[in-house]
C-alpha cells in the first residue's frame, strides 16, 4: 500500500514534536524548514561560516532519526563548558561540517539522511542565505530573526508584514514536496519566525495554492510576547491563511487546561494560553494534547524555550485520523 505523503512546515520544537509523533506511522514525511535563523549557536555558525542556518534542520533530523535515545541526545547535545564551545549544539556543528564537506546544505542534508538513517526528508525552504524582516503596526521595521524574537510587543502592536532581505526563491526540492503532498501541516511554534518565515519565500505560497494537499494547522498552546501577544486562535488562523493564500481544511487545537504553575511562569513573560474563539467552526478538531512534563533545557542555552508542548503521540494520532476521514 502506497504511503501518504505528508509535509510539515515549521521549525524548532514545534516541528520536532510533530515529526517525532508522525514517524511512528506508515507515512512518507518531509520537513520544510526556514532559512532565517540568526540567533544562538546557529547564528554564531551562520556568521562565521556563511552557510544556511542549521538549527531548525538539526531539530528535524533529531526527530526523524531512529528511536535511539543516545543518537537523539547526541544531535541535541549542547556544550556547557569549553572556550568557544559553550552554548554550541553538537548537532549544529555536525551539520556545519557536513555543509563544508558537501559544498551546500541540500547535499549536506542528503548525506545526513544516510548517516542518521532518517525516517523522512528535510529540506530548507530556500538555498539562499537571507535575513528576516518584520514591519509593525506602528510603522517600525526590524530586520533579523533574533531581534524579532527578542522584541517585546506592547498592547495593540502587531506584525503587519513579514519579508526577507534579499527576496529569494523556493528550493526546487521543497517545491516538489509541496506539489506532491497529500497533506501540508503547519506545525505549532513561532507563528512568524518558524512557519510564516517559509511562506514569504517566493514560490512557496504559489506551490501551496496549486497543490492538491489538504491543509492542516496546529494552533499554538501559548501566545509569544515577541510575535503573537493578544492574538486569539482565530487571529493565528487568519495570519496563516493570509500568507498561505489558502483556507485551512482542518484546524487542530488543544482543549486541555494548562496547569496553573505553568501559566504563572509564562505570565511573567506576559504570555498566556491561546484563547479558543473558533466556536463551532466545522474545520476545528479539539483534543486534549498536552505533554505530561516540561522539557529540560541546557544551562548554556541562551535562547528561551517552551516549557509547555504538545504530546507527540496524541498530536500525531489526531493528524492521522484527520487524514483517514
């Protein structure tokens, strides 16, 4: 029986969680990641080597690697000491070395897939090194994904336009995956920096527009003070549909209460559970999907990470059921 072709668009922990769950099912997986990351270990390597950023790529490789706890730990390992090494992720260093040896990120990805025996493919949305830019409702513009990430929104302030400098075109491999997909899933995570950052690449929304794929959006669990504060679930969907230039076929949203202790931690950052205002929208599928425990973070990791995530198995089961309906 021919396996369904699924494409996951996103980056970071959102794609990691989704891919980790989906790889347990008999489907053909392709992850498409943005090329705009310029913070943390990835940013340092990007500046020093001039290669495409590897952070989101590494997360997807770890997710698609065989269920070998040590191999996954190796890809996600972050140095906590060592001059010049502190804060670097070993997976990022390995991918940078592969790019240097192979001559390009696409070739490095092919070699990485062989090396780690991946249960799927990973493609950058573009083969060009670009910077992410955001224009805000008050008229200001910020260029740099890291600066967008560290900016703090004030009430009524929104990102009104996302773009890249320079403008660039879609990677042919990513385009082919979108055109052949039976389902395109927009992963949870940073709405603008991880998901929409791929949709603003020239040719991405055009490929999605003509694709026969069913579009599924997994709504974030929490707002993000740098990008989505004061945005409801309907607001998130509106932004995805604006940049994808297509309506979602299905919208997946968690309806399990967030523990008070977790909410209190997020509230200190002025971040809150995404309000479900999608009412009786027939496209919406609500399930209890919270992971049981928070994830650990390395002491040397300067990037803010999620304390709360979807449960990989529950999220994947929900997606697979939607594809069968």
